[in-house]
C-alpha cells in the first residue's frame, strides 16, 4: 500500500483518535461479549457500519458483529447474557439482541443505564444481502471472505475483539479519510451480485456526505437497468434513508444523473422540463429540490418522511399538465390533482403503507389551495374547510406551502410569507373561537332541575349561565364540585331575596 501523504496522515490520526474513544465507550459491553465467544473457541469482530461510524465519531448504540460461530452457537452463547434475543433473521445468519448496561463507577454519568441493540451475523461466503430473503445462505470460515462481499470499502472494515485488531483488507480507512465510496472489488461485479448497492451508493453519499468514486458512478450508469430485479421494498427502504439523510439533494442528483431514478421513481427526472426560450417558468426539478431543503429547515422533531416525500413530489403533475397558452403564458392547470394521483400510483408501486400514501398524496393535492388565499380574502368557511381538509396534516401543510416559495424576488417572497402568517393567525383565532363555543358547563339543564328540585323556568337559564361562567373561569370541575357550586349559588340567590 502507498504511504499516505502528510495531509492524509493528519486526517488519519484524527480518525484514529475518534475511533479509539468510540471503541472505549462501547468496550465494556463489546469486550464482555467477545470474551464469551473466545472462551467457546470462536472469534467476534465489530464490523461494517459500526466500524465506519466509530471512525466517523458517530457510533450510536447499534452494534454489528460478525463471527465464525454458526447461528445456533451464537444463540447458545448470547441467551444467558442478553436482556432480549430475536431470532427473526436466524435463517440468514443473524441473531439480534438487546443488552442493557450500566456505566461503571468511573463513568461520567455515574451508573446511567444504556441499552445496546446488537446484531451478530455469521461470516458469509456469498453475496451479502441480508434483506433479499433468499431461502439458503452459505456461511464462510474467514473474516476476509466476509468483508470482500460487503458493499463499500468503508463498510468492509472490522475490529477483532477483545484484542482490538483492526482488519482493513480493502483500504477502507484511507477511503474514509478521503470521504470516498469505492467497492472492494470491481463495481460491476459487486452490482451484479446485488444491484441494490447502486441505490446504497447514493444513500451513503447523502447520509455521509461522501463522494462516489468515478468508476462506481460509471458502473451505476451502465447498470442502472439492473435495479429492476430488486424488490420494491428494498428499493423503498434505501430511498427513504436517502430522503431522510442530511443531504438528500446530493443522493437524488446521483439517482437522476445515473439513470437509476428513471427506473425507480421516473416522476422525479421528468421534472427536468425543457424550458422554452422565454424562460416562462422556473426549472421544476431544481425548484423541487429547493422546496425539499426549505421544508427540512422547518422540521421541528427530526426528519419527517411524510413532509419530505410531499416536498419532492408536490409538482410531479406539472410535466403532464403544461400548456402554452395563446397569451404567451404557461399554465399547469390541475397539476395538484394530477400530481396527487401520480403520487398515489408511484408510492403504491413502491409498497409504501396505505396510511403514508394517503397522507403524502393529500398534501400534494392541497399544496396549491393557499394560493387562492393570496388573491382575496377567504371567508371563515373557506378557512374552516382548509383546516378540516388538512386534518392532522395541517402543520405539515403549513410547512409545505411555506417552502413552496422559491422566488428570488424578495418582495414577492415576503408578501407571500406575510399572507401565510395572516392565514395561520386566522386559523388560530377561529380554532380558539370554536373551542370556546364548544365549552359547556359541567351540568346540563336537566341536572340543574334535578339538583335544585325546580321545574323549567328562567332560574334554570340563570343557573346554567352561572355554571358556564365558572367553567370558563376555572376549567372543568368534578361532578360533586359542580353540584356543590350550584347549591351554593342557589342558596346565595335565595339569601339575597
Ligand atoms: N446489500 C448489501 N451488500 C453488501 N453489503 C451489505 C449490504 N447490506 C448491508 N451490507 C453490509 O452490512 C452492514 C450493515 O448494513 P446496514 O444496511 O445496516 O447499513 P449500515 O452501514 O449499518 O448503515 P445504517 O445503519 O445507517 O443503515 C453494512 O455496513 C455493510 O457492510
């Protein structure tokens, strides 16, 4: 191997430093497990994404291990040690488990509990593809055999435990320091083994911010058709991870530029409408990517798949509805309705849940409604209908609609955002009004008559009004309290005569 240049050397030592502290953090649990395997004559190594993430200083509590022990031995070894064991993946060589650990006395938190999600997979000697659910798996005997079948060099490193021996036969550490995705062997061979890896390249680029090596991009472009043999569920899961990453624009661009998107979600590349010489409309593809990023900026509780799907898909009805009108303008009439139908069709083909398909297509359908608001005052009933039609999607619709403004014209943008502020204020006011309108006293007319032993008459109305005042003033009361308050009011009233 060539010696790293000094700059890379510096990066490597920073990488090593991070890795050491990450490994020390998980060590008590990982070493404990490894000693059990060692005592039984087996090896155990931290592997794949866990090693990559340790080197990047972002290892969480999900740990992946690889071993020469067969699944039935793994089960035997982990059962007495783990807090829970899952056997769902056992036919494919994977045992899942949870280990709850307490930090040692010297731990900064002084005894805080941590829960580790662990997967132990037996060495594979064939294409590493644990989600394709092939009926048979063949196991290997060496870790090198296992690592060469992994997707990218940065995912093909291991740390044998408890000795902490670093195993990196494909130069993953250097690629990680260079932030580059390369395959352990020729990319064409790797993608023939499992075409999903092409999607994974785009996903990791988006997730880690790495560049994809030129030969890998070339193979993705040449072999894009092959993605057709992969199940919709596997494609969807990778697409979701890409979309939920910190930089989905980067991953989506790769999918579109290599032709993978054409096979997987052709509505996105179709957004690249050729603009006419008068540039009468903006580039819908670039606009959609920007809307996606603007929507991400408005997320409050972490990445939101529903919102992100709606943002990237909101204009997919445009290419089909584009008309050049006689007056020289361009129109996209009903693109939101057409887009909602297209969304439903594509998401169903990708095997998304009915719930998500319904939510995303609803947002696509509603994304334009607000534009009617800007043109004139909405009646209260139009505002109520907007709220009712959005239902639980209202806060996402607010975010989508606000992000849908990508104009460079600052005046136009701030007018739109002010109009939306106005709408949100009105919604809040109406909602408050309706909540108040819905408030009833804690006892109704019949209760009042029964408690006071009176018949219908103006006193019942007065008693009702008094209880409503109390309800508005103090909030809900227990029944006993309300009865007592009613009697008190009645006695006070009689006294005043
Ligand atoms: N289709 C595949 N082809 C080759 N190797 C794979 C494949 N899927 C998973 N792997 C290997 O298994 C490891 C774990 O896979 P997984 O899909 O959980 O990704 P990860 O790298 O752990 O990232 P994340 O946890 O964010 O999904 C990978 O790092 C890689 O070594």
